[in-house]
C-alpha cells in the first residue's frame, strides 16, 4: 500500500513536471476517451458484450468521418462482471486513465457503486441497460443518463398486463434479492396493492445460485397464486419456471427484461413456452435500427444480443452531445444531452432533467415456439 | 399435512444433492485432514463432462439409457483424473508443510479450475439435457415429487451403503481406515499410503462426477460457477455431520437440506441461509465434532 502510494506520488509529480515543461499542449490530449464498462465475462456477459460491439461500430463510423470536434474517439474497454466491488475498481481505473465519458455500466448494482467515483471526477455516464429507478429519480447523480426506461416503467405494464389482460387476482411476487430484481419486485407489489384489483399472496426473495428451488415452488403453490411475477435475471427465472412445470404448475409466469434474453429460451427449453417478459419496445421498423443490426451482421456475423440497440443509441447520443457542446466539459455536454434531439435506433431521443431518455419505453413479449413475440 | 410432506420431500432431495458432494469432502478429510476446496470444482467438471458426452451421443441418436451410462462413466473417469492430478500437483508436495499451506493451495486449485472451465468452455449457462426421464409411474405424484428427485434419493442411499461396505470390507478400504487412524503407523506396517490417498481422491471425485450428472439433469442448467455454492453447502453439511465420518456426511446433508426447506416453507426463503448456518453454529457449540464425528483425541 505504502509503495503504491509512493509510486502514485512519483507518477503525479512526473506528470506535473511534464505539464509545466510543455505549455500550450493543453490538458485534454488529442483523443476523446470513451470508456465502455460492463460485464464482459461471467454469468451476465451476454448482457455486456453487445454493448462493446455497438460502441466499436459507432466509433469506427464516427472516426471514419473524421471524429468528433476534429479528434478521434478512443475506446477504453473494461470488464466489471456486473459485480459492485469490481465496478468501483474499474471506475477508479478509468478515471485515472483520463476517461472523458463512459458508456455503461450494464447492471444497476454495479452502476450504483461506480457512480460516486465518476461524479467526483466530473465524468458523464450513459448506460444502455441499468434500469434501477433511483439512479435517475433520486436526483443524486446529475452525471448519469440512460437510453433505457427505468424499472417502474416496466413494473407497471407487467402488473397491468397481469391484472387486466390475464385477469388474475392472486399474484406471487418473487425476486432474487439483487438491486435490480428486488427493485422491480417491490414496485410491482406496490402497483398491485394500489390497483385494488388483485392481491400479493407471497413476496419473497430467493438465493441466486442455490442448487434447488423446489421449496419456494411448493410455497408458491401453497399460496394458491394465479400468476408469478419474478424480478431478476434469467438463470434463476429458468430454474424456477422449470421446477414449476416439473411440479405440474401451469400458472402464468411474468418477468422483466432481465429475463427477455435468448439464453433464457435456450436454457429453459420447452418450459420457456408461454412465459411473459417485458423488454424494450421493438424498433425493427426504425431504419436506423435496421442499419445498426445490418452493421452488426456484417462485422460480427450474427444477431446482436441484449441491449445492443440501446447501447448503439447511447454511443450516438453521447458523441453527438460532445460534438454539439464542442468539448467534453460536463456542464456543456449535459446541456447538449438535454436539449439536442438525436436520431437513434431506439427513436429520436433527448434526456429529461433527471437523465432518463424521453421517447423510450417497454412492451410485453411472450415466448412462442422458441422466440419472444410482442404481445399486442 | 400435504404441504409438510412436500417440503419434507424437497428437503430430502436437496439434502441428497448435498450428500453426493459432501461424501468426497469427508473422505479426504478423514484420510489426510485436509479440506479439499477444489472438490466443488471436481463436481462441476463432472457435470460439464457428462454434458459434453451426452450432447455428442444424443446427436448420433443413442438410446437414453446408453447415454446415461456412458456419460456417467466418462464423467467419473475424467473427474477422477482431475482429482488425482490435483492431489499430486497441489497437495502431495505440501504433505509435511504447516496445515495452512495445503488449505491455501486448495483454494488456489478451486479458483484455477473455475477459470479454466470459464475460458475453455463458456461463461454462459448451458441447457443440460434431461438425462433422467419422466417415469410414467411417477405421473400421479409428479406434483409432489419428480422422477429426478426419486433417482437422486435412491442413488444417494445406494452410494452411501456401497461406500460403507467398501470401507469396511475391502482391502483398500481397510488400508484407508488404517491411514485415517495413524498415517505413520500405517506406513510402518507396509501400507502404501500414497496409493491409499490417491485412491481416496479418485473415489471421492468419481462420486462428485455422478452427483454432477444427476444434479445438472435435475436442475437443467450448468455453468462454470455451479461448483462454488454447492461446494460450500456440502462442506457445511460435512462439518455439521462430523467431518471425517461417512454416515455423518449424509446425515448432516439431510439435516441441512430439511432445515433449508422448512425455513423456506414456513418462514421465508430470505432466511433459509440464516436458519441453516444458525443450526450449524448451535450444533458446533454443543457438539464441536459434529453430529456423528468422533472427538479428536491427541495421540501420545
């Protein structure tokens, strides 16, 4: 510890001396450094890697047109495996490398733990996927923006769908105890209670990674619920759904965009059939979205994964704002993000005062024949 | 009452799952007094091996029974090879080192194997084929207990019985007990202690591999990290039952599984770990050597 502090001191001292020796070169460097932070390995890599691909494609295109404000954009890609404790290390590392803006992080928990570090350094963060409401609605993080709608915008359609379309009365709300899953579950519980049309017969958290979920499934059965709303990610969702079907429970299973991933269908197989999940609105009719997907197919030879369009939109929005602001200075970029509307694969967007994108939202999907199909 | 029986059965299944892994922990501890933290990873490698073999064979259209047998045997052999190698590389050179050194080396092996599988295979969850079919005769009770639960329960009972007989009556089993009692003395009467230790690792790993196949088929998915939590729980169960004792490992696992199941059913699944570990603490306070463990007498 002591020796690293000393090295840090020496490095800082050397940098100061160099900066004084070379007046006029400026502090900003000759590239715009765009950090890309998220899960690139581990359980949740399938949520993080599409964002890296999106950033690479957008940056390649922008650089080919001469960059932003005459500067090339450089990517600093870092893996936080969606773990809050890793995310803070990554944030510190990016800040020390002089990052200008960050695309990320991917998971809400990791984003929340990294945000104070970026805030202190005056770095703007734009996430394609962190949906925890408090990230924007608490007002604590003026440096945070996102191109995905927050959880309360998906808990609401989930509950309305269950109560009004499926017409169920008794709902079991289950979550994975994480920031994201519990957040959605608590909001869903609130909406159900407020609606007066249904009741929450069970509200519980499960331990992610546990070997067996049969006890909680028995409990759901005992509660006589007509439907399950699950807040969390696909590994637990597929285990719970499979166990329910094994125990011959055929009640509806509704979840969130943590489950709306092809891995869920692959792993749960035939048990995935009929499962509902909310996810970002289908943008396949948007020509920019079609172009972004086509670019992905050409470069990586396959379909893009989760949050790809939203990450593509985030990259475009942030680089556009830097261009309009004429610098990477925080106040100017923030103003540009809020006022300048930009065409992206998720629609024409700008950001409200809290950092949420205006013009994006959720739709309900159902698994039919091994694919998520939008429910009209 | 139905609810109680359902919870009881799911507790038994969960306990049997832990038991298949806990047996390997307890055998190794009994022989060389080492907690083999890499054991959970051996279980995970068993699950991956049976996954690879089973998916390959099913492409060629083999019948299910043949797939299960071949995948089980392949997983047992492959995991045993890993168990054997881990012992030779990471534990044998440290046999006379202070107790902490092999423990750290075990944790190192655990991390190494996890990351090796992560890099060599994938970080994604993989859909494990249903190797245990849904038996027709189980259909009337399928809402209470599934076919895979039944198979796991029976396998655990058979494995425990066979293992007890093996240790009691075979030559190598007797040598294992002798080595467990006093390694130096066993050496003096001409027992090849190194070979006994290797045999213990091979046997424990083979059991873990069988567990890997059954459990993965029961849950329906695997990834590189499944060994960690399963290993921790199985280790807890082994300590609960009295580490070093084979019936103790099974009893401890069942007690742990039932506690978790009832805690989930009657209180809240938020508290299942709280109940499980409070029970562990209580038992260790009143019976420090575990439920069936022998009190550790110092040899003079």
